[in-house]
C-alpha cells in the first residue's frame, strides 16, 4: 500500500486544503474594503467544494471573490462606516446611559449586524440576484432564523476570541470556522 492511498494521507490533504482556504481568506481580507468579497469567495468555495484538490479550491475562491464584486465592495464600505460611526456613538453614550443598558444595546446591535452580514454573504453566493433581492432575503432570514443566526454569531465570537489569544489560529482554523458557518447558515431553526 502506498502512502498516497492511505486514509491518513487523505485526512492530511483535507487539513491542508482547509488551511489553504484560511490563508486565502486572510489574504483577501487584508485590504478591508475586500472583506465581504473575500467572505464571498470562501462561502462560494464551501458551497462548491466536494473534496476536490487544491486547484478546485483556488478556482472556486477566485470565482466567488469576483462574483458580485461591486455589491461586495459596497457592503464592505457600509459595514466599515457603520463600525466607525457606532464606535464613536458608543463612546459618546457612555456618559448618558448606565453600563447595563449600553451593554444590552451593543450586544443586540452586534448580533443583528453580524447576522445580517453573514446572511447577505450567504445570499450573494447563491444564485445571482439583484441587490434588492439579496437584501430582502437577508433581512427575512435574520428575522426568521434567529437561533441559527445566534449560533453563527456565537461561533464568530468564539473564533475572534481564539484569534486574540493566539493569532496564528486565524491561519490554522479559518477554513474550519467557515465550514461551521456554512453549516450554521444552512440550518433552518
């Protein structure tokens, strides 16, 4: 039996493919305005990938990255501006509201904004739609599938926490993170 035909080798190749996906995502996110396009590339790859080799992963990532690029850039710019506006508003509100209410408002806005972002990405990687249809379907999914959205937000916050503890986790586990996100978004509860 040759090494290439063993299950261990197949498992190691699968792990390296997930690491490759993570590296592609991180590199694609380096210019912040391409964050959503890079997420689209990964989500599209996860939808299309059925254990093919690395060549298919690269092709699928690039196809997903380019897909609806103008809408991806617009969503990225919108989310970046919302982040900076909300960060300055939170700093201004700290003097007027109690910390408990501020924490509740911030947590709820975080859950809704992350859920909406992932639902927009999920809609953009499916069949081609207009931006109005993408937004309408994403908002409907945020309101309808609250528990699966909460699961996706929890996975995201856990991943962010792990990356803050040990930054190389972003390269090692980003592919697995996106696989969990795909499974969470596919749930209908």
